[in-house]
C-alpha cells in the first residue's frame, strides 16, 4: 500500500513498522465492530430480556468474544495455524478479560452508581488494552 512520505514517516514515529500500524488498525476496526455487537446485546438483554446488567454483560461479552476470536485469528493477526497451547492461552486470557470486565462493571454500577451502558464503555476501554497485548503476545510470542 503506497502512502505519502510524510504520512509514512509520521506513522513510523509511533509504530515500529507499517505492518504493525495496519495490524493495530485492523485490531481497532474488529474491536470496534465487536464492541458495537456487545453493546447492542447488553442493552437488548437488559432492557428487553429483563436480565440484570451484571448477568447480561457476561453473556454479551462471551458472544462478542467468539466473533472477536475468529476475526483476530484470521483478519487481525493472520495466525491461522495456532497450537493447542496458543488456543488455551487465548481462552484463559479471554476469561481473565471477562473477569476484568465484570469487576469494572461492578465497581462502576454498584460502587459508583454509574449507568450500566456508560459503565460498559469504561470496562471495554480497559479490556481492549488488555486484549491487544495479551492476544498479540500469545499469537506472536511478543507484545
């Protein structure tokens, strides 16, 4: 992909390579789509399904996680040939991400009294950073 020299040099000041820039770009695009999926599911399960937010949140998280997993492996990181160890680590770190998500949601909703939909935005931002670095490390052996 050709880019103007100025833009390319600017990107390379922030990222170690253009490949890493595009990888982060793909990660953010996939993550954004999965966030929207999770957000809509959270709202739907809570408002129309009658579930409490701390029950609907892990359901929405899990569904979004499955979609995110497939897209991360095939689209973001191009890591189609995963070992069993990589898959297990991916699942374990995802479950840790779910725990982090639930902890942040609980703190925001129950301790701080923040609306559950805004709490989800806060939780997602924190979990997104966790996910990028742990998934990249698992699939490529370095962050």
